């Protein structure tokens, strides 16, 4: 995931900044957001970049193209009725982004898309995201993609800004304990700092962005505390009840958090959204596993 030059960060998750990939989705602007993404060389799964394309088309801010997105959920995930978000990503190096809620239909139509090369990422916020293959879309054309969301690995920690205390105007901090497996109280925690994004490459439009630092700590000093395998971190931002930004980071394979250790995302993750307040929210979820005795 080379998301912001982070190790194994999925391409859609790098720097999410604002440039439209069309004008509105299905008549629901309150659930629509745009973003700009820096390129990442590694994807979460091979399906993200397997389609052979005859040369990418430039992305446009408006058009008459249309995507039909077929979304499938693992049965164990479907039973939990998660709130699924879709990220529609146009382009590879500097592309356009759109974030919207899944309307819970078997095939969701996303229109008003300009010519370009697209992929769709699905996020359940219950297990790590999944993505479609890339497809080329011409003006007035329709293309179909499919996304299947898994039910594992599970959530180790979830943090919502609504449950945290407001901080200084330029800084918001919060922490939440990791799951312990029910055998003992967990000393390990996910700690987050959010600041306004004020430097870096220019972005189009007037939408705000935030910079997120995340650290996972396990201060336990003995073997009574369980070690963890860290898998992925995901961020959502909202304005009112509407999605504004979506981003994620994949930890290196077999990233282990033992007693007395800490692990952090190598660079701040930049995502479209405002600082948490009464009108704007941010949510983070950490996926992974608790090691059991005898786990290799």
C-alpha cells in the first residue's frame, strides 16, 4: 500500500483531495463528495489493477458516462447490515474521486461521469475494503463493475469523533482501547491526532482537508496481555450525515504488536473533510487479529 508513499497503501487511500469526477450522483448531493488521490504502486488485491487498458483517457469534471456497480457482501457481513460507502476513483496519478453511500440495491447506477479510467472501492467499516477492476469509460458510455466485500479480519478498535472531547481549533486528539478477546482488560490503544491540512501539493476547489496521525500502542509489560496482528486502518469523514472523505492504510504483512511495542502509520494520512465539531465528524477503524496461544 503505497498510499502517500506508505507501505502497502491502496491507491485510492493516499491523499484524498478535492476535484470532481462529475456533477452529482443520483440526485443526492448530500451523500456525494469528490477527492484527489496521489498514485500508489501497490493495491490491496490484484483485482484493483488487472484490467488491460488501451491507454488511459483523461478525467473530466463532467460528462454523460455511467457506471453500473454490482455489490456483493459476504453472508456473515450482510447479516450485520453495514453502512457501505463507495469510492469512485477516476485516473491513476492525479484522479478524481466521488464518495457516496451504497443504496442497498443489487446494482447501483452512478452517472454524470466524464471520460476516464475508473475503479470502485467498497467500504463496509466492518472489515477491510475491496475494489473492482479498472474500466475505461467514454462519454455517453456505460460500463459495469463488481465489488465483493469480505467479513474478516475483524475490528480491533473503532473511534468516532462524537465520543471524543473537543480540542483546540488546530488539533483534535482521541484514543480508544483495542479489543482484548474478553480474557482481560486491554492496555493497548489506538491514538489519533487530527489537524487541518495546510501544506503539500495544491488541491482543486475550496473543500477542506485534514491530516491524520495514528499510533497503536501496547504498553503492557508482560505476557498476560495479548499480542496483535495489525491488518488495516480506515478513515471516514462526514459533513452532517453525508460522506465527504474515505481513506485507508494497509499494514505490512504480519505486522505484529507485542508487549511494550508501538506501531504507527509512517506518514500522516490526508483526507477530505473538516476538523471534528458539531457539524463535521471523523471515524477511524483498526482491523486485525488477537493472537492466541499457539498462533504461528
